[in-house]
C-alpha cells in the first residue's frame, strides 16, 4: 500500500531521525546549562515530550485522513483512479473497505496521541515552561521538513501517474496508472507544509520582537 509505505518507510524514519538529532542537540545544550549552574526544570522536559507526541500524532492522523479521502475519491469519481483491481469489482470494494478501516484506525491513534498532549502542552505553556519557545521552533522546523519531503515524494508520483494516465491508450476500462492515492497525500502534505511554514514564520516574527523586547515568549506546539 503506497500510503503506508510513505508513512512508515519514509516519513516516520525521517521524523524520528530529525527528533534524534534534535534531542542530542538539546541534551548538549542542557549539559552546557548545567555547567553554568542553571537548573534544568522538569516542566521543560515535559513540554518537549508533548511536542514530540503531537508531531507523531499529526502525521498519523493525516495518513488516516488520506486513506479515507482516497476511498471517498474512488466512490465519488472513478474506482480505477485510485485502485488497481482489473476485472474484479469485488476486490476493489474489499480494497476500499480496507482503506477506510486502516484510515479510521490511524485517525483514532493520531487523535489519542494529539488530544491529551495538546492539552498538556497548553497547560505547560500557561506555567511558563522553560525552553518552550525553542522547542516550539524545533517542532515547526522538523514538521515542515518532514511534510515537505513527503509532499515532494507524493506530488512527484501523482504528477507522473496523471501524465502517464493521460497518455495511456488502454481502453479496457482499467488503466495502468492510478494517481488517486499519491494525489490525495500530496494535497494533505502540502496543507501541512503551509501550516508548519505559517507557524515557523510566526516564530520568526516573535524572535524579532524578542530582540526588541527581550522576554521569554512561550508558545505551545
């Protein structure tokens, strides 16, 4: 399944690698702070944990929405646009049901991760968790990088398949290219790119304001 391959073979490894690198950098920064006598507060660690869970939850939920949208597109437009089951209509319907089930499971898993951790992040923000602004910037930067790579992979695949489908001379009713799935994911990941870029731009503006008015500005992921 193309969507699960994108999620588990490309996006999550990139996301986890980025988080690992960011964690090592954060650990070095914390050790340097301890060397200067500054205390590392547990609320800051909790805020970073909440940001990590929110980031993973966002991509899990987006993948689930993508699978459900793929099935909806097949029902609304053409099943051949999203599914490759030539000559076996029952197999197509089974594939649609499987995508809906997988999609619902991923959305539920994403929601389970998102709801409590978003609530916790806002609670910690209200308590002025130290380092929250830095964690928020890292959250947006890692999210933007991961979504951009996924968008380029999905968008390139969708564009290729749409062009090949347009040039396909097969008139049997089932063609060799089915761009519905990568097209749906390209749209979703493009939207995530815009959301993370908007938040990152807001962080940049707040950093400029902080230079003019040095104060600890705290934002939730």
